[in-house]
């Protein structure tokens, strides 16, 4: 009869992959909203449900981490990945909620392109998490995420410039500018947090090489 001195450690990487799956699904739904918002309310509700699932998973990981003596990577790194993925999901939800409430009549091209990039960035983060688990080489994928982040920055500047480059100062136009400024603010937070997580994973991989 075998004897285990310590209880079997929770499979944190499985939880990370499930977190990422939820984020990618939410980002995909958000991308669909930006391209075709005829069923915006339904899709926003889908993202809200995904965020609730992600929040529950975030709490599960936090609780298990507090009870686990031996972890596959440093405890602070597990906490960082967990909290970062939850924050990205929160930003995606915030973008969709604002779009749903503001009742836009059209979607702006820079926002469409940035959200598409965010979807690709969180998909790449899923690959990076797999490489972290298997001690793979992450440089190429981190480079891709960095390139997409820089493209997002240029698109954001273009989008903000487009907002303020309209001489029409009617109340309706000013309200449109305010609404889109709020949306772009959350979009900015989403792609920057995704980039920060990609960099963090690269650092964790190097530390555990």
C-alpha cells in the first residue's frame, strides 16, 4: 500500500487552460458583436455568463492555492496568471456591456480591428500557457503578441483621432464621442493586460527553465 506524504497537487495548468478557453470564447463573441451587432443583447448576455463562469474558476484557483503546499511553479506566479486572466475577462465584459448600453448605430473600424487583435492575443496566450507547462520555447509567440499590441496602439490612436477630427459639435455628436471614448478606454486596458500577461509568462518560463 503506497503512502503519500503530501496530498496530490491540484492541476493548476488545467485550470489555466479552462480560464483561457473561457476568455477566448468571450473575445470571439465580442468580435462578433463588433462585426454584426444585430443580436447585441443576446451576445452581451453570453459574455456575462462566461464572465460569471470565469469568476467562479478564479475563486476556485485562489482557494486551492491557499490550501496547496507544493505547486508546479511559484505561488506568486500562479496568482499572477490567475488574476491577470480574470482581469482580461472583466475588460472584455466591460467592452460588451458598454456597447450594449450605448446603442451605437455603427461600429468603428479601429475598434473592430483592435478587438480582433485582442482575440488573437488571448488565443496566443493559451499557446504560451501550454509552453509554460511543457517548458517550450515561447519567444516566437511572445513576439507575435508584442506585434499585435503595437498594432493595437496605432489603431487606438487612429480611432481617437477619428473621434475628435469631426467639426460637428452638436449635442448628439458630442455624446457619441464621450461614449466611444469610454469604449476605447476599456479596449486599451484589455490589449495592454493581455500583453502584460504574455510578458509575465515569458519571464516565468525563463525562471523555470
